[in-house]
C-alpha cells in the first residue's frame, strides 16, 4: 500500500471520528441553550446509538427553519419578524410558529443539534449533522408559488451539493455509509393543493390528475435520494387544508370547511400511502415512516380539551373570523392583527400554521409511534426506529 493511500485512510478515519464528536459537541451546546429557555423542557424519548449520523429535512413551512430568510421573496413566505418565535427562541428565526417545529423536536430526540438551514451562512461544519432544505410555500410542483420559494426540485439540487461536500470530507465509502444511515424527513403537497384557492385560480386538471402530477414529482424525488444512497424516509401526509382558518374564511355561505381543498388532501394521502407501500415492496432496502397528520390534527380540532388545548379552530395570531386573515406580525398585506395571550392554548399559531405545542405533540407521535382512536397514526416504522436501523 502506498504511503499516500495509507495517509488518506487515516485522515478520513480521523475526520469521521472528529465529526462525530463535533455533532456531539454541537448537540451539547444546544442542550445548554435549551436548558436556559424557561419556556420549554428538554426531554428524550427512546434509545439511540452511535450509528445516528444525520437528519435531512425537505419540504414546506411545516419544516422550514429559516431558508426563506435568505431568498428574494415577500413577507407572505417569510416569518423573520415578531411575534414569530416568541415562545421559545424569544426572537424570530424564520420558523412559521411561535417556537420550534416538528423537525426541531425530532433532532432533539435523536440527540442531534438544531439542524441548520441550507442557506444559512456560517460554519459548514454544522452541516455534518444534517441540513434543512425546506422552504415555506414550496411544493412538489415547480409552478407552486414559482419565483418566491425553493421548489422541491431545487431542494434536491441543494442536497446533492451537500452530498458532494460529504464525499470530499469523509471519502466515498464513509460518505455512502452516512448517507444510508441518515433519516430523510419530508413534508410536501400542502401548497400544491392550497395555492389555487389562496390565489383564486382554478385547477388546470381534474382533482385526481392534479394529485397524480404531485405524486409523480414526489416519486421522482424519492428515487433520486434513493439513487444517491438514502434508505430511511419519514413523511408527513397533508392535513385537512379546507379546515385551516385561512381557507375557511374563503367560504361565503356557512362556517364549514372548504370542501374541495379537503378532498384534494384526502386523495393525496391515499395516493401517498399507496406509493410508499408499493416502494417498500419493490425497492430494496427502502424503509419509511408515514405520519397521519391529517387524522391527528382533526382529532385535536374536534376535541381540543382532550389534548390540552382551549381553542381548536381560531388561530392565535391574525385577524378576522377565526383570525383567518394571514396578517400575523403586521408585515403582510393586512397590517392589523391580534395576538392571543397564551399560544399553548391554541392549535393554530397563524391562519396556516400550528403552534409549538401542537408540533411537539405531533413530534412525539412521530418519534414514538402509537395508536389513536384505535387507528394507527404512524407506521410501519416510527422515526425512533428508523434512526436505530443500520
């Protein structure tokens, strides 16, 4: 063996070891940060081992930790102003909530640091523990809010850049191993189905055809990640969009949910489930966790007190009926807004997004799995189990 080859292997082994300790150091620093936050307690559910390497996050505003802070867009697709972030961080971070998101809690439970946005400037070493590519407003369709957000296709391009960085950093074999051990968390589709209603446009195709195109793009995305080496995927299905305050106020005649938006979500969720189970049967090594966000949110909206909430329909921040006008923070089209006293009492933070309290409950379900009303809401794996699989 040539001396240079030996040195390369030693160097890469050293980098691999040091990167593990770097993630551990960043995680420990995060714990010190979290411990200083009186608004939240840090807790861990489940066991983890040294094989946990990274969490990659893709999708929309349910998971965007601040990528849209760094793109040329409007305040409709940004949350980098108060009162966003007030409950936990004490300042706006770009997250569309009063505090942390599902992905933040998943990282915490996996003993990883807060996963940085891809576009956040600074130390690239932080991206050795995972990267958040999600963009508020993004969809599986390139046309969804095109020009104002980072589409799923572009998020995939960003991921490929990180994968190339890892190959340089760790070497081909070590990088491949880490890529396969990482978990890929994805929330996509909500904007593809809500945007026609929010922008007062009609669908170009039938509902089923529209869903087929979204699922087709998502299928391509999954296969691309798989081709690179990803094997373990976590998905959030699409919530009942028609019952969100921002879409309910579009109804003129009564107080019911916006039926067509709810139907689109339902068709999508059935197609997504069929796709994932088909891939599990046909694609070697493909493993997934599917969280029924639709059912979990409905249960809380219908029975808020059962889950510790006082309000299941009205948003904490906004204006108009159900605070359904997307005005939280006063930086958008409508400047006036009202803010509730205690976001923890509410399921909805603004007219399109949820509170930290709601996201934490969902993260616990995603992490631990479990049954609700005798119906499985996470399966066939929970995220905790995905992290443990080598």
